[in-house]
C-alpha cells in the first residue's frame, strides 16, 4: 500500500515536472524567436538608417533646398480649395518652375509653371502646365519687402517673390493646396537632359530650323549674361556651352532624333510654331521623354542618376518626401498632360493685350477632375472634357 502511494506520488510529480518542462521549452523558443525578430528589426533599421545617411550625405549632398512657410494662409490655401478637394494622401501635387535665367541662380521669370501630380493611386504622373501669359491676381510679399496686389501674367509671381509667392498665386487663383516646389533654370535643364543621356523626340524639319535659331540666340544670350554677372560681381562658371555639333540637319520632313541638353532646351523654347501653346506642349514632351528614360533605368542606377541631378535643382522637398514618392517608379506608370488654358476646354478664352484671360474657377474644376479623377467632385461634369484635353 505504501509502495503504491509512493509510485502514485512519483507519477504525479513526474507528470507535473514533464508539463513544466514543455512549458519552459516553449517559452524559451518564444524568447529566442522574439530575440531574432528584434535583431532582424535592428539590422533593417541600421541598414535603412545607413541608406538615409548615404542619400542625405552623398547622393543629394549638392541638392539646393529651401525651407518655405507651411502656414496655409501665407501659401494662399483657403478652407475650401477647388482642386485639392479630395485630399487623397496617395495623390501629391508639387509646383514645378522653370526659370528664365542664363546663369546658375534660381531667380527670374518662371517661363515654365507646371503642377506635377504624383498619382500612386492610378500609377500615373500628371502634368498641368499653366501658360505663362495667364492673367492672374498676385497678392503677397515679394523680394525686398515689396507688396504686390495686382492682376498680371502668371510668370511674374516667381520673379517678384520667388517660390513662396508663386505657390501662393497658384493656390489662390486655382483653388490648389500646394505646399512644395521644384525649380530648375534653362542652364540646368540642359545639364539634366544630358544626365539622362539625351531624349528621343520626333522633330519636324521646321522645328529643326527653330532649334538652330534658338541655339544661335543662346550663344548671344550667354555672352550678355556673362557681362551682367561680371558687372554685378557674380562669380559663375556654369554657363551653357553651344558647340558646332549641337546644330542639327533635317533628315526628312519629320524624324526621330536623340536630342542633347542644348538641343532639347532649344526645342522647348520654340514659339514661332504653334505660339505659346505649342511651346508648352513641346516642354511637356521633353519631360515625358525624360520620364520614359527613367523607366528604362534599373533600381541600382537611381542613386547615381539622382546624384547627377541634385546640383541642378532647388526644392523644398525633404528626403522623406522624396522617398515617399519613389514607389511609383516600381509601377508601369503612365504619363498624362493638359494645358491651362486650352482653347477647346476654356471656350471663353480671350487674348487681351498679350494676356490670356479666361474663367479661372472653371479651369480649376477641370484641373481637379484631371488630377483626382473619380475622387474629384467635378469628375462627372468634366471627365469628357478632361479626356478630350489630355495630350
């Protein structure tokens, strides 16, 4: 009897001990798994942190960044914007300005005023060009403390008050909610195109004549800019260098050519064919061709490409902003573009003393439908017009 009690006691203790052992082994495996996960996360964080340091210290170390106000009132953002009504985080609007300067400064008239829409929702990059002669209301502080309160051409805003005043003007006149910008100038645009290895463009024989004319004009403009910079005490060595091989010869009425930087800039400045509407369309074609070139680059080539481009760009975008827009590069992205005004869409368009006058609010509604598609309150009303105005 005593023996059975001892055996039963042994069995009970042995059973208890065996269960605890399993629990302890299971707990140990869980701790090891958690430790592995923690180590893995640390490695990822270290690698990611190193990547950010590499990007900030090496790849974009020469990027010119300018901090602008984030105060909505100072940027001309009202409580009920027309275009950015949808407020979709997957769709970002950025102002892009092309400054008419022949030196490396980011100052002057913004002969290119464009809104770049990075649409990760529809895997699309969208371009909305605002023609420089658009009559708009400019209100706000400019350089030297000057205060403007007048109706004039869109391209004056950047010249008077830099990117902040230009963004404010866009937001106020077109119901936008833009907070960031990218600026290049004509000198830098040529270098950017060359960094991409040129762009393939379909060019007519008449356009080649205009390209050559603009190249000759560029030579004189550069010499004039050099004299101005010398007189003003500006030290600069980054001037466009036009060489004999830049001049083109037509191989037919129309053909496809690989344009270098000077040729592409001269192509984008053509106004004698199609007036300013044709000029804007050619500028959009150059940017579309650049995006097509990016799609052919491998992911490993991006850092070197960005490093080449960094010295030629002034922007308010942060590293996080730039990284946040990179996912679209991994998609089969498409490019769409419209111009504002468009004579077929803005049927009330008038050219009054070289100013383009049209209903800005109606144009803004078309922009909203283009940028946000079904997320825009104006999509049903404007979708047919948008589809017809896409280039």
